[in-house]
């Protein structure tokens, strides 16, 4: 597996280690509308599924996107991908917003789901990189067209942002 995705996988496993299904339902104390730990992970899983679909579409077409990043997308790419900073307070798009938790899952089960998704994503990324090289091959809904290197880096930075949220929730609740 790619180094960035391995780092992400380890960070998620670290953030979820030892949590039972009740503990994954914990939320920040300050605002009840914030996501639980499980919902944060489910959001990440939805982003992985969305990226899988996006990359798979480009692979089926056997051609990279023709889109060019606009000025705001260049700024976003620089901020997230080059600087490694993920802005706080941005509302997630509806397609990657987790539903209310129906079945609480343990940290171990969530870690396994994340690992499986990251492995599938890594395989798609490898296939796309072989076909498209370093070209911007598929578009992110906010950051615009990204290369496979940039997609991997985006997921590492985005995932790290959410792992820090998980660790903060754990600290607040002493778990």
C-alpha cells in the first residue's frame, strides 16, 4: 500500500484503538449536533466510496478529465495538498454526510472497514497512476482536478483532520 495511505490507515487505527460500540457514540460536549466518533469514521468511509466511484469512472473512460483548476481551486490545492492544512468549520457535502447511527460499531469494526476501503482505493489509485501517470485525472468536488499523488495526499490530510477530532473527543471523555 502507498505510504500516505498506510500512514492514514495507522492513524485511524490509533484513533479508534480499544473503543467499544458505546464509546464510538461519544460526541464533543460543546455542541450536540456535532458528529459522534462513529459518524466521523462513516464520513471518511463515504469520502473513500465517492473517490472510488470518481476514479473508477475515469478508468472506465480510459481518459483523464479535461477540466482545469480555477484560481480558488489552485489555492485550495496548495493549502490542503502542499501545506497539509485542512480548513475547519466547512460543512460536509450531503453525499458524504453520515446518517444518524443505527447500529453502533466498535472501534475495531470501524478500523477494519476503513482498512478495507483504503486497500480498494489504493488498488484503484495504482491502476489510474499506471494509466494516467502524473496527469490530473479526476476532479474533486471542491479542489477540482487532481493527480493520483494529489488524491492520496488529500485523503491523508483530510483523514488526519478527522483523526484529530476523534482524539479530542476521546480526551474530553477520558477514553
